[in-house]
């Protein structure tokens, strides 16, 4: 009985020390929503999504983050100028990046520059209706992505800040989904969310 209490006490102590270490080291979580404006090659409508980041303030100038996201948009291809031919689809994007943020200043309003590198999986589903015949396609493709942009945070209270940024995304997307041939997509994302520190 004593050993069980001792083990529980040690376990609880380790948890408390870990929480204290996290608080001292300026870790935070940052959920966000996003708007996606895709490259014209994607033949896409505007897209939306969201994600969450886990980050750390390294010093006065730098933050580093691990960031996961999901985004989706509809595709609409025109073909042959014929009423009886339609190609419609939707794309689901899921990926992650490692971000480095450089802060120009740290205050209530804190502007920053961000660069990121990561990978993304695109699931592309299309339905083709040609002369009354229907065909369905479901493809997956993985690509590397690179992002850069500007943003800012605005501290509302000690434990909550608002954050927004706009990013240019370079996406090494396969030109034919599922093939090894690559194309370059140039996308724009706008992200809005909050920052909650572990303090």
C-alpha cells in the first residue's frame, strides 16, 4: 500500500515537473482556419480548411512550430465546349510543415516573417460524364511544399493572442495525379486563429 502511494506520488511529481517545464519554456498551441486560393492549373474553386500548430518561443526573435492542416476545394474542368461533356471533382489536402518565424518586434502587436517546409497528400476524386457515360476516378499523390509569408499576432490577454498570416505556397504536385511527372503549383493561403500558451 505504501509502495503504491509512493509510486503515485512520484508519478504525480513527474507530471507536475513536466507541466512546469513546459510553462517555463514558452510552449503553445495554435488552432487556425484557412482560406486557399489555388493555382489556375488546378481548375479549382476557392478552398477552405483548418489545422493546429504546436510551437515554442525560442528567444526574442524566433519561434519554431510543427503544424498540421487539412484543406479542400472543388475542381471544375470545362471540355470541348459541349453540353454533354462535364468533368467535375474535388481535392482533399492533408499535410504538415515545420515553420520558422522571425519576429520584427515583440509587443501587443508582433509582426513576423515565416518560412516553412513540409509535405502534403492530395486525394483527388473526379466524375466524368461524357455522352451519357459516367466514369469515376480516385487518385492520391504526395508532394513537397514550401511556404513563405508575413503575419502578426495581437495579444488580447496574457493567455490568449489572435494571429493571422498570408503565405505563398510552392507545391511540387504531380502534373498527372498518381504519376511521377511533377508540376509546380503556386498557391496562396490566408490563415486566422488563436495562440494559447502553456502557462
